[in-house]
C-alpha cells in the first residue's frame, strides 16, 4: 500500500507565503529553506514537483526569484541573509 501524499492546499499556501515574504524582504529563497518550513524532505519536494504542475510552478518561481535576487545584488552591491526568525509567525517554525 502506498503512503498518503503530502501534497495539499496548506503546503501550497505556505510555499506561496514564503516566496512572497522573500520577495518583499529582498531575501534569497532556497528549496532547502522551503522544505524545512514545509516539513517535507527535498526528495519529496522534487517528487511532488514531477507529479503536480502547481509544485513545478513553485520550483520555477524559486528559480526566478533567485535570479532576480542575484540581479538585485549585482545592481546594489548589497547582500541579505534569510532570517528564519522572520518566518516563524507564518510557519510556526522554532529555531
């Protein structure tokens, strides 16, 4: 018997919130941080990406955001580190 999927609406909402927060704070989004906040493994994320267009879209958005962030750094010559504490309210994440 197969395991139940971890794919659900809450997962998509949290991923969207993470990406919007990174964009608004000019922070670099990563798959590693996203999966930690979602409570899934990287392999699970990539498996879901192959099975669901919405997860593939999230992956594309992360790649695009990373490109935009690096362009921003190049233009401003500045850098910012993702601060997980700023995400704790949204994701109930404890360091």
